[in-house]
C-alpha cells in the first residue's frame, strides 16, 4: 500500500512467520522516534539456527558485526531491544525516514548499501528496535556471496566507496589499494583457481578510482 505510514523491505527468498508484520508495526507505533523495526532471522535449511538477530556498527572500520549468527535459538534473545543496526533481509521502516534521508545510494548497488542507509538514519536521529517475536527464515541466495567473483568485486569496490563517503579513506588505504590492484593484475594469469577473484579485485579497485559505480557484470 503506497499510502501506508510504513514500508516493508524484504528479499525475495524469505518465509515469514505468522504475525511477523503485526509485531513490527506494533513496536513502531509505540515510539515515533523509532525509524525501523526488524525481527529474528533463521537459516531456512536449519530452522532453529539463527542467521542474525541484529548488528553492531564499527564506526572506525565501517563494518557491521552480526550478533547471534550460528546460535541455536534457546530464548536468549527474547526481549525487544534498541539496537544500532538491523538486517535488511526483512525490515519495516517508517515512510518518513525515506522522505527525510532519501533512498539507497545507487552507487553501491550491492553490499554496503544497508550500512550506508543505517548510518544516515543514525545521523538523522532515528532509532531502531529488534523485535524477537517477529520471526522469519532466509533461504540465502549465494549468487553474489563472498565466495563468488561478483561478490568479491562489490565487497572490494564498495569498501573503498563507503570509507571515502564517510572520510575514513586514508593515504595508507590509497597506497594499499593501488598495491593490491597491481599485485592482483600480476597474479591473474598464474593463479588458475583464484584467477576470477584476482581479476574481480583488480577491476573493483580500478573502477573505484575511475568513478564507475552501480551494477557491474563481470
């Protein structure tokens, strides 16, 4: 419903528990300072094993540390909690958040776009709440995972992009990036098993410095 006060973001490979949306909406309705609500996500093929409950932001390294991953659910996460970061696999946001801070930065396309959005939410003064009663299961497509050259490309390029955007890209980082790029180009012809990954790294760093962002098919 485009007129709703809330917008639900879901990946296309999740199965929702009964009452999922009701629990999230109820949590947001209690406090207008809350910009988003998220639930507990489990591995689809291991229904009792937690994929993520919420995350913490490392503001120096600009990374997310997932909480709860791999734990068997024994009720250890049973209470609503104000948190720094939620999983965008399934999250309910107030429409006003988008009106105030805008949508996702399309330059990222895949990987780090969620962290960037969370940082902008924080800057705008919004809080987030983890709602454990809102449960769902994630099948978890690995097509762009860290084990694929495509995933390696986005992770490498967007790690540089988010550091640049938030003023965390130092001279040492630039030096390391160029060193990594040239060594990856040199290794590509000789490393048969990892050839595609080294090529992806080299292209990612090259594209970053040339300002090529968004989707990139390797």
